C-alpha cells in the first residue's frame, strides 16, 4: 500500500528534514526549505534475487561510434567539450544572468543552420529571440521555437521531431511539471524535469544543452542534484566590466575537464579568442613600475598575463592588502615571505594587486611574478618589458617547480620574451630579488 509523507528539502544543498527550519544546518543558508511529497511503497514481502538471471556484457564487446560527435562551429566550444557534441549528451550550461549564455547558444544555432534545432524559450518570448537572432545573423529555416514550459509538452515536441540534432532549454529553472512538488526552479522541479528530459534525449540520441542559473554564491541552483544528472557541466564566466568570457568544464563524461575556451563579447555577439596571451598583453605599457608578466596554465593551455602592483604609504596605521583576480590570503603570505626572506619592509605600505584584463588566477605559478611586481613598485624601478616569471613561492622563500614548465617557457618564447625567470634557474626568492634589484639589500 502506498503511503505518502512530506519532507522539507533545502533548495541549496538538498539536506532533508522532517520539519521546516529557518536555517539549513548543512549549508547555513536561510529560508531555503521547501516541502515536498515523497511516496513510499511499503512491501511486506521481500523478494529473493539469488536465482535471478543478471544480464552482463563484456567490456570487449561494447562498441561505440566516434562519428556520433559533431562540431558546434566554434573551435573553442568544441575544445571544451572534448571534440564537439556527442549525440544524446546532456550538457548543463551555467552562468550569471547577462553573461552571454543565450547569445552563444543563438550563435551555435547559426553555425548549425543545416540541422534541425528545437529551442525552448522559457525566459524570453520568440520576438526577443528573433531580434537577437537577426542581430547575430542567424539565417535558418531549421530552428524551431518551443514556447511551452511544461516538461511533458516539451518531451512530446521532441518525440514528434526525432530528427532533431540539438535541443536547447533556456532555462531549466522555468520548466515545470505538475508531477513534482514545489515552484518552478525549486530543486524538486528541476531535478525531476531534467531526469525526464535526459531519458528521452538519450533514447532519441539528441544532444541537449540546458541553461542553469547561478546563485549569488556562484553555484548552479541545487548544485549537487543537477551536476549528477547531466553528462557535462559548463560554466560561462566573466566580469561584466570586461569583454572576456571564459567557458570552463566542471565535469565531462565525454572528454577532459579543466579545459577552457575564451571568447570576447562584441557587437556581433561572442567572438573566439584564438591568441589569448597576445590579447591579454596588448594593453601593456613598456617599462612600467610595478608590472610583471607571468604565464599560468589553464587546463592544457598556457596563458600570459600582466600582474600589476601598487604600493603606497599607509595612511591610517593598519596597512591594506587588496587584490583583484588574485587570492588576498595568498598575497598576505607572499608579503610575509618578502618581509622575512628579502628584508623588504612592507609594514607601513598598502599593497594593491590586479591581474590586468579581469582574469582570475587561482594557480600558484603566478607567485613569483606577484613578488617581483611588489618589489618593483616599492623600489620604484621597472622590470624589463621582455622579462616574464613563473614559479610557486614557498613559506621558506624557496621557488618551487610548477606543472608543465616546458609549455610555459615555449609560450613565453613565442611571444618574444627574452628573459624567463623559472624555478629551473633560481632556487630562492632572495636570489631573484637581489639579481633584478641590486640596490635592494636582500
Ligand atoms: P545574454 O546572452 O542574453 O545573457 P544570458 O542569457 O546569459 O542571461 O547576453 C546579454 C548581454 O550580452 C547583454 O548585456 C548584451 C550583451 N550582448 C552584446 O554585447 N552583444 C551582442 O551581440 C549580444 C547578442 C548581446
Ligand atoms: Mg538568457
């Protein structure tokens, strides 16, 4: 006999509680509990499986077709996917509102104008999409808009069009089903709807992109549930003050993770950036005080950036440390190392660090460049513009090796850097500082 009861589920982390709570004990978010019905079938008889015949398949007998992959028309997008879309693949594309998710998908529709595409427009009406499509030069008779947001209607539409190559759902948070509890966008709804869609598109071999909103903490609403239900998770990131957009993979069942694709937002939508290092360094002025170029790895790709540092005398006794694009705690640590190991007094200096171009660097390979830019600013002496540096700086002042050094060095050489300061040549931060800034009594 079926017996139904309700539970309260946190919309942020899916913690379950029998009672409503104001704050989630798991993720500490407030007002995230929503009531959901769970039906449990209680069976009195337990079935024995000991004699059941279990279907097994030898790994050697499993076949797959590599030809099932197809290109999105963007080399950068294909790279992130591991070589293009796979038929039946379900991709979750997440990003902040206004970052360019609908734009890039409209452009993919333009690139795939020979294939049938279904576009579920839950967020915008077809007129708005038409306007954007015209601006982006979409010229196709194969693009169909679906204005329904009931998941069963969407699925019916897909079933009636099994020759669809690509299904786009913009966005998952607007799709609902009366089978599930909760309002549109709640964990229960989104999870249930994505499962239903995935079942159909996998059966019909239709590649699917589902757009997901990002919460203010930077995760897709109901992150854990969604990421498990899809094959690939992509994040489109960027700074609204800058034109760069970075497409990252967080999970990929059909290719490598940690690959990135770079785009630039412009008049005609997103444009691929094929030579990112050149672009990031293009606005650099030569012989500036407090500037040092570094090369970091993003996935398997070396990227060059300019690190800018400004040090000024502290006005109010307590020195400020501010960083944009770089971890401020890491900055505090590097300052402590410089003070102790290179005898540079920063106790009465405010230190501001900026990664030019609005890129966020999370890799320790930039440590050395940050240190050198700080020393350059405090000594009022520019570093040669054909010098670049990379390496992790440890607590003992040692310069540590980082991954894929050969690739970094060849990227720097390609861009014309003559002096490359690497962990191969220097073992200690004080050696580098005393060579580049001889006046500094390190
Ligand atoms: P959009 O793709 O609608 O964002 P999302 O779907 O992620 O919410 O992008 C909206 C922004 O992109 C908007 O601020 C305008 C800008 N934009 C351009 O700069 N150029 C263009 O050609 C297009 C289509 C949009
Ligand atoms: Mg949109």
